[in-house]
């Protein structure tokens, strides 16, 4: 295979060492990155060269003099020459819409993020525990009791509404 020309994408990044035939590659294909640039971690990748990138940012909350950490998740194209793996820190650039939810492309792989796989596993465990806990509490007889209580409340509310409706009429007569 003859050596491919590596395009200058206009962003100061290290071009990938590998070559690829990917049309949606900014270095070897026809994709032009433009717009915003972010750095995040690869959360997941699929067979269609799509990777989910996540990064966090903190916003100050003046009332409590603390800051809140928020996370952003986007889908990005993972060109074959870069082929970022889960847990890699990558730089992504905005580009044209590549699919319904994909309008970013990975432009640089900055290597592994230490301890990210463990962090992911811990996060999954936390969500599974959170889902399982409420199940034993909500036993079937309790649910029925709740439904009955709701019905009773509704019956009580209805006469109150009628009473409210009558009041304006009386006022009008006066
Ligand atoms: Zn490429």
C-alpha cells in the first residue's frame, strides 16, 4: 500500500501513526472538523466506529459556596486509524452531522486514563444496588393499600370542589 497523505486539519494535534480508508476520517478522508473542541474519556465503543465520550465540568453554586460536578456525554466518530479504546482520553472536534446523534469526531488519542475502568465498574455497581433496594420494600399488599388511600382522597376532594363552585354564585347574587 502506498503511503497516504496526512491532511492538515487545522488543529494543533499529533496526527495518527496508522493509516485508514475511512471516508469519515479528518486525516485520510473528507471530514472537516470545525467548531468546538473537547477532551473526554471513551465510555463505550460499538462496531460502527462510534464511541461515547464523556467529560465532567464543575459549575459554582454561590448560595452554598460549593461547586456542582456535571457530566456531558456525546457520540463521536472513532476513525479506524485512531481506534480509541474504552478508558482512553481523547480530543474530539465538532463536525458535520454524521448520523442522527453523532456530530463529533475523535482527532487525537491522549492515552489511557488511570483507574477509569475501575471507576466505571464502581458506577455500574452503584446503579444496580440503587435499583434493587426499593423492590423488597414495595410488597404487593402495601401497593393495594396505597391505591385505596388515593381513592379515598379523591372522594374527599370532590365535595370540596363543589363547595368552591357554589361560593362564587352566592357572591354574585349578593
Ligand atoms: Zn484515518
